[in-house]
C-alpha cells in the first residue's frame, strides 16, 4: 500500500511543475489575450478546427491532466468543442516527443504509422464525439 | 530519464514565474487579473485532484505492469483484443516505461495490432475521469471514452494492414 501511495504521489509530483506552469500560462493568456484572438486561429470549420486541435495536441506532450486543464480553459475562451476534443485525444495518443524511443524499441515503421494513424483518428474521434453529444 | 523530465518541468515553471515577476513589476493590473484567474482554477480543481490521487493509489495497489503485459501475449483471438483494451485502460506510469516490455512481447510474437490497441487505450484513464467530467461533462466523457475504445481497435487493424501482423 505504501508503495502504491508513493507511486501515485511521485506520478503527480512529476506532472506538477508542467501542470502549474500550464495553469499559470492559461491565467496570463486570459489576462492578456482578447477572446477574439482565438477565433483568428480557429475557423469554426469542423474539419479544419479538429485538424488544428489534433496538430497542437500532437506537438505538446505531458500528463493527460494538463491537457484536460488546458482544453477545458480553451473551451471557456470560446474554442470549439471539436478542436478541444481533437487536442486532448492527440495529446495522449500521438507522441512526437516519444517517437525516437518508440521507433527504436517497436520499429520505425510501426512508430511512424501508429502516430500518423493516431493523428487522423483523433480528428475522427473528435467529430464523432461532438456529433453524438449534440444529439443526446 | 524521469529526473531529466521532471527537471525540464521545473525549469519551465521557473520561466513562467519569471514572466509573472516581470508582469508584477511592469503591468500590475495584468498580474493581478492573471493571479485571480489562476486562483479560481486552483480552487475548483484541487478537490478533484484529491479524488484522482485516491484512484491512482487504488490502481497502483492492485495492478502490476509485468503481470498485465504477460496477459497481452496469452490470447490472439477476440479475447486478445479485449485484453489489450482492458490492459491499456488500467495500465499506469509513463509510456516510455512500457516500450521495453512491449518490445519483448513483440519479439515473442504478439501481434502489432494488439500492441497498437494497448498503446491507444492508455489514453483512457479511469483515475482522470472525475477531472474530465468536471471540465467536459458526464455525457461527453462517456461518448468520448466509447469512441476512443472503438478507435483503438481501428488503429490496431490499420497497423496490421500497414506494418504487418507481426514484426
């Protein structure tokens, strides 16, 4: 039990600096950036928005907790749910940062196609999720 | 690797705090507005983090990576895909810790699709569900989880088509 508590605490401790940084940056962005700024990047087009969201999530990496916090705050800033969904899905399924390790241990071809398909699947999952949620 | 990773995080936090210090000196109203917003986020998510911590302890207590990985290689039919989904969902720890284990399984003949499905399901984290519900709602969380599990199977099949069933 002690080991389980230690492992959980270590996991949360490791993600703490990035999480706090992300929240602080979100706070700063909220104070500095006008809400209309975000609409400049997101077109309100389902495909393009989910593509941008998936691309952002693929580049950034870290604990999923951080992606939920950033995604949730982006949603409050008026970013579409489909873009935010693609962002949080690709954050955990596409790993550009981990790509070299994955390629060495599981094969270049495997790592390349897994990440590429995960990128496009994030867009599909986002569109389907938002479509179904809007009907329930 | 873990310490390097955590150090990068702390350096990043240092840079962000430095930006806040500059804001405090040069633009006090922006600093205060940002701090007020940050405080409101923390006050809302700290209780959820406590719940996430408890769930992580429970999962860590009952699930061991090695025994979980062993099951991935035991079945190759429909059962194998189901085990890959469940194992991916309940697995914990950073992804790079899993690569050596998965590499061993790959060498022992475990299908590439099973490994890809396992990796995709690592995105579905039961311990983090309370936080997801807080930000996106219960309905969204259930629908997204459902589609992510379906996508994990789709990815397993895509990988087998493009890379081959076995490496």
